[in-house]
């Protein structure tokens, strides 16, 4: 009878090892090797700001010299 208990114990340990390895492999496939195309978006708000109003006034009364795209004093360094 001892020989049968020994074989049963070895068989149960082998089965436990296979179940454990299968569970580990399933976890590894599902969690560790997750698909690369999965993305998550996380938004964090840190405080709030007041409303800001931006006003841009454009007038046509500027002199022709003031409309140049070259900074003052850099005309000699510009090309053209």
C-alpha cells in the first residue's frame, strides 16, 4: 500500500506543478504581454485659472517704415 501512496503523491505533485505553470503562463500572456496597441489617457487637473481675454487691435495708420518685418536697427543686417 505504501508504494501506491507514493505514486499517488508524485502524481498529485506533478498535477499541481502543471496547474501552477499553466496559471502562471495565462497570467503572463494576459498581463505582461498585453497588446501594444492598448492606450490609456489620464487627465490630471491641478487647480483652475481665471478667464483671460486677449485683444488685438490692428490699425492701418502705421507709417510704411513701421510695417517692415526687420527689427529696428537691423536693416543693414537683412538680406534684400
